């Protein structure tokens, strides 16, 4: 019984720590459109664009000049 409780506590702690590792960001464009991302948006220096997956899993690419702000969600 003790082993089962220890195993379950370890499993719950692991899942909790994994959930905390996935940060969300909110990307707001100059037109006011807002996107929620999971993980940090990737910046491509050559094309001056940000690439990320939105909350529906669709890949989004935005020009740097079109972005008003990128902020971490709490």
C-alpha cells in the first residue's frame, strides 16, 4: 500500500511539473488581433518573422513589424 501511495504521489508531482514548464504567451498585433501560444514564439532573423502554434495547433507566421506586443500569460 505504501508503494502505491508513493508511486501516485511521484506521478502527480511529475505531471504538475510538466504542466508548469509549458508557458503561454499572448501575441497582439497592431490591428488588435490576439493569439495565444504554447511555448516561446520563434524569431527568424533573415525573414524578420515570428513563428508559433496558436491555441488550436495551427502554425502562425507574423512579420515583426505587425506585432504590437508579446507578453507571457500568467
